[in-house]
C-alpha cells in the first residue's frame, strides 16, 4: 500500500510539472484582452489592445479583464482535471 501511495505522490508531482509547461488562453472583447495562464492556474501574461486603452473606459476594461481571466481559468482547470485523471488511473482503485 505504501508503494502505491509513493507512486501516486510521484505521479502527482509529474503532473504538476507538466501543468507548469501547459499554456491556456482566455480572450474577451474581440481579443482586446488576452490572458495566458499555465495549467497550475498561474497567470503568465495579460495583453490589452492599444485601441481599448485609448478608449479610456475603465469599467469596460475591468469587465473584459475579468472575462478573459475567467475563461483562462476554466481552460486551465479543464486541462488540470484531464491530466490528473490520466495520471491517477489504476494507482489507487476506488480512491481516484
């Protein structure tokens, strides 16, 4: 049983390392705001179009950043869920 737990811990660490290398993107407002995030839910970049910045509409900018971040977060969570499910297959039957 301890061997299985050690193997599961090792697999989860490998998944975490893979997720650090996976990039997902969330976009909003005709790509006026683009947020990149890794599979471990860390934002790696935020890009805002020059056109949006020059509009001087703080409320719209805040809304679009929120939408783009949430879309990137959803994508990252989906990727993480798939990676974890794949890594845990057969390790601890009935637990994962």
